[in-house]
C-alpha cells in the first residue's frame, strides 16, 4: 500500500479553499449587487459632526463606535477594521440607511462682511518665535488666524518617510504644511446653535501685540458684530513639552445682559509619518474623557476610517464628565489640545470630532492628514471669560520623559512636570489603555517593565541592540526550568514512539481504542501531548510586551546597531528599488489583489536580513523541539505549521529590527538548550530491540530512521552516531537485502 502524499493534500486544500472563497464572493455580488449611491435632496444638507438621529445615538453610531475601538494585540487591527466595515456596510444596505439629515433652516441674514472687524489688518503677515536653544520646543506663530505655523522638538532627531535618521531636529508641525493653513486656529459661530462655524477668525490676520517676548506672545482681534474681543495668549517654558494657551473673551461695550458666544479650536495637523512603508501606526484621532471618580475613557479612530466616512464620529461630553484632551497621534509623538487642570471650570467643551484635512489620497486613505476639532458649549460673557489649554507636542509615551537616559540626553522633564502629565492630565492613557481587563493590564505592566529594564541597562551599555540581547538572555534564563521541562517532554515523546506504533498496529481501524490506550501510555510515562506548547504561551506576554515597547519607545527610535540605522524599523540591509511590481512599488502597497485580498506580497524597497534569519531559525527550532507525529493527522498538522511559518515570515518581514534580534537570540538559546540535554533513548529493552533488529516496515523505520525525528545516542557498531555511520548502516542494509534476493 502506497503512503499518501500529504504535501499534495495540503496544497490541494489551500487551492480548493481559495477557489471556494472566490466563488462565494462573486456569487454573492451577482445575487445581491450593491445599492446605488445615495444623493441627498437639494433642500437638505448634511450636518457637520451629526452622528445621531434626533439627538439620540442610533444603531449605526454604536456600530461605528465599536469599529473605532483599538486592537489589544498586534495583527488584530486590520481584521477588526475589515469586519467592522463589512458589518456597517451590510447594515446600510439592508435598512436602506440614509445619513442623518437636517432640514434646511429658514434663511438667516448673512453675517456682516469682513469690514465689521474694526481694526485694520496688518500690512504684512507677522510672526512670533517662542523657545529655541535651551528649550524643549521651538515654536513659530503666525498672525494668520493667530495659529501655530511650526513646532520643532529640539531634543529629538528627525526621520524621513523611509524611517532613516535625518540631520537636524524633528519638525513635528511642519511649516510647509501649516504656512497657509496653520494649526490651533479658532473659529466662532454666528449663532450659538449653528452647526458650522464661520471661517472669519481662521482666515484673517490678527494683531500681534508689541509686548510679545521669547516666552510669551499675544494676538487679538475684535468682532464688532458680536461686541467681543478675542485674544490668544501663548506661553512657553524651557522644561515643558507643551505651549500654554489662554483664550480670553472680553466685551467691547458693558451691558446688563450676558453675551452669548461659542467657538471651535483645532489641533495641530501635518504630523509626519515615519517609515510609511513598514509601520502599521499612521495618524489617529484620540479623545480622552475624565469622569467624576477619576475614571477615564479613551476614544480612538484611525485616519482610514475618518477618510472613508468623510469625518470621524463626534465624541459628546456626557453628564458629569469632562473632555480632558483631544488631538492627533502618530507612532511616537502626539499633538493634543489639553484642558488645563489649573482653572476653576474645566467642563466647557461640548464635543470633539476629527475631520480629513488637505489633499485626499483615494488609493491610500490611511495616509490622509486629519485634524481634531473641539467645540465649546454655548458660553455667556458678562465682562470677560478665559479658557486655559495646554497644546501638548511631545512623545506619546509620556512616562519615558522621566527615564534616566532621556535626562542624560536632556530630553527629560522635571518630576513635577511628568507627574502633571501622567497623573493630573492623564496623558499616560494615550498608550497604557485597553478594553480587555486583566489581559490588557498584564500587557501594560510587562511593557512598562521592559521599558524600565532596557533603560537601566542602557545606563551601563550604550548600544540598545546589546541591551535587547541581554534582555533575551534574562527572559530565557528565568524561563529555563519551564523550557527544560518542555524539551524533556519532547524527548520522552520520542522515546515512547515505538510503543505508540505498536498500539496503532494492534488497534488498527479503532481510533477510539488507539486514543484511549495512547493516553494511558502517556500517563504511564508522565508525558502530556501539549506540554511542549506551554513555553510558547508563557512567552506570549513577553513577546507582546517587547513588541509594544519597540512600538512606543522614543529611545529605540533611530537607535543604531551594526548596519541597522533604526532599531525600531526593519534592518534595511540592501536597497532593491521601488520598481518591483507588488513587491516594492509604493502604488501597490495596501492594494487588493483580485479586488478581494490585501497585498501580502508587498515587502518594501529593502531586503531585510534579520526577519529571514529569524524565521529560518524558528523552523529549525520547531523541527528539533516538536514531538514526532503519532499518526498521519499530526504529521499533516506539523507540515501545515511549517507552511504557516513561511506565511508568518511574509507577515513579519517589516517588523522592527530590535524584535527580530529578540527572536534570533531566543531561537539560538532554545537550540543550544536542546543540544545540552541527553538524546532520546528507547523507553524499554523491548523497544530498543525492536528499533535495533533487522525488521523492516513503517514502525521500525519510525523508531530508527531520520523521518521520525528521533536520534540514537550510539550506533550499532558502538561508534558515535553521525552522518557517516548512518551511510554505513544504509549500505550494509542494502547488501543484506541483495543477498536475500
């Protein structure tokens, strides 16, 4: 009887699965074509920021809210986005949903023309510079909208779109993007109940007061039609990563009745994406809400979702809560509007919402620029009213600003500033936040331990690559008793393989009896078939902790080691251009193959050596540590795991070089650890005789041959087991068979 070719079975399985999926998708499209696009009637307009029907959250709003929740572990984000997009699309098609519309109100008198602004605009645009040398920030302010034209983090190096270091400091708010469309501008509403603000204050030049200094700048403008003077007062201190902003509203004429006023404030925009060809963190809109009992809730929405929906969902301020911060995050840095905790009233923001900004990228919506807008509640001005904000421009992981290494490089902040960022303003929730209870808290704790340990090592060792290697040694050393137990389990499995084969021959055709007797045999020898998997599950929190540490660490960012220019990016050994179709062409990144599947073949413009080494070593380690299969089903499963390793190699080809170093060192540790353990021996004399006798057949071959994965410690002639000994044995066996014939 010829043995089955399991390799072809596996290939046939994958081919049939792919054909089945394609056929089902095309059949569904043919039976149920998508509905035609909806065009709103001429007498209706879509309200900006409207996400509820008649003021109450609807089912679609709840689905979109679920869609915006962040993934707890790497690799889940894309699947969650695709699933949520499909659910929302199915709901819209089934219920013929129309976006919430607001009937066009009666025409209101248009606002007075710009001549109502009594002051004369400056003859030319004016600028004010804050900070610079000796400061953490260098800020350029413009009279256009009294906004922020440029923010430079003086203590951090810049990086290009490939993720390579640049000369000069990091320009977090680039001037070329914000010169004619500045950040942190203010818009006002003609009537407090309007849906859209007027663009007057954002497109007009304000007056720059003469008393402005290196740490303080004042802009003001008069709104004669509303009888209000609006002032924006910017302040900056040397040891802080935020710009202080006071929005001061004053009445131009005294009166008995309070004036009603409402405004919108925008965040920074144009924050650069480092390494857009390998990163999975682009621009995200984030809103943090603080409740009475200091409970905190974070809402996160990615740029892809915001672009596809023509705007993010409005995060409303619930009763007895305040919107603490809102803004834009990239992988390592953030630009936030933070409500100052050092003022009497802090609950004046009504809602926050992110919107697309600038030129749209239809092929890659996840690369679109986005802007966060916060809107106040209707305000009443008796004489004057002041709102205080912090415009935070700094690392997403604020905890790292207190590390010893960052202080040594003058990147850190004083303890009182860090405590304010962390405890009072809750900026630690930018990263240390999740919705999966104990698992999330465990990942946060391990990630912070990784940060702290690597920081302490870096005080002694200046190379972060060596720090990762030592960290791997420490982790594997602490887990040595468990990994040793796992290796011993694998050896025992090899030892009892002859007896397992006997059981399979004895109870051939009765799977239940084979399983029952096989489990009894395992219990007799103290072997658990899943014992070798524990080491993988126990390493999972460690792996994820290091993954997040590399994703967040401003110290790993642009840290060099050997030929690697950035440990937080792929190693980028050889440039193979951006002209290879599907592989490195930027236009093919993120496209759908056959209109259905994401392009997993996009590897980027570089050949990365470390992920290839890491996957190769993991396959070798799997071969040595995996217990031998007891039947054809397990044999096929192990072959599929090998194929999955190759698939994982494609998926992880663009991971950080620091993480690849961890994988490589961990695999080498496992191989050395297995080499030092004793070799597998037969479980009994009978089994030894069966393995050493002249019998032939599948069971005997599994006991002594290389196909079973077991290795004998001593050869038949007493010599050490090796390749030449095996060749001699094979030649002797062939001669013996020839004599019989």
